C-alpha cells in the first residue's frame, strides 16, 4: 500500500516538473522572439537581431534590409518593417542595427500616434493612426527634420501629408516616408519652439517672418 502511494507521488512530481519545464521553454522562446526579432533581406529571413553580420555583405540601393517587429496598437497586433543598417564593431565584424526605434504615444479609444525615432540623425517620423469600426487607417504622415535651415537660419522643418490608407496587419516604413514624394506640405519653424507647438502652428496655417528665425 505504502509502495503504491510513493509511486503515485513520484508520478505526480515528475508530471508537474515536466509541465513546468515545458512552460518555461515556451515562455523563453516567446521572450527571445520579442527582444531578438528576425532580420530580412529582400523578403528572405537571414538572421536574428543579435547575430553578427559580414561587413562585406553586398547591399545595393534597390535591396531591402529590414527588421520585423510586432506592436499592439488600438487592440490590434501589427507587424512593422523597419530599415536596418550594418554597423561595424571592427574591420571584419558588423552588427544589424535598426535605423529607427518605434514608440506608441497618445493612444486613445480610436486614435494613436506611432513615432519612429532615428538612431542616426535625431530626426523623427510619425504616423497618425485612426480606428473606424474595426479597421485601422493612417490619417497623416509627418517627418520632423531637426537640423534644417531657413534662409541660412537654424530651423525645424516638418513635412506633412494627409492620407487615408488602411492598415491590413502590416506597416512598411519605406511605403510611407519616401522623401522623393513631392506631395508633402513643408513648414519651417524656429528652433526656440517645441516640436509639438510647431506642429500645431503648422496645422493652423501660421506664418513666420524671417525675423522670427533670428537668434535673440
């Protein structure tokens, strides 16, 4: 009798330990995917974010090297394709470095802001997101160039375009922020004003004079 009880207890202990190990492995795999997403080259997965890269990897202007990240915005899961560059650790070894970091701000019931902060220039780009019924749309594209000039004076330049583009599970950075696109409105703002104040003045149609840009 006691022998059967001991065998039963051992079986329960081993079973619980096995389930706990399985849960830990599954959790580790999910966490690893979140901080170590996949690198793609022209649509083909080639590495993970933490992998080292060959500095001599041939990349032409037409090639697309990007990372695929996942965000939750307005209760929907969206994948984001972000351009990646090779940055050298030494003469022979490079790392995959995303050119932009993604930040969700001002999230409300039916609207949110998606900011892309440059890791190279200090600029940031923005998508204004709206929710209509259960469909997400990009309603506005914005580019904030922090080191621009206006008639030889330092200025913040904002490029803006109003759109109504549906988001069907994927946001590709390059599809929205094409500097060759001449459909953007442009606005120069003196650097003494915060970026958000400049944006509001842009939307209101405010006009600056050249004297506004002169440093006091």
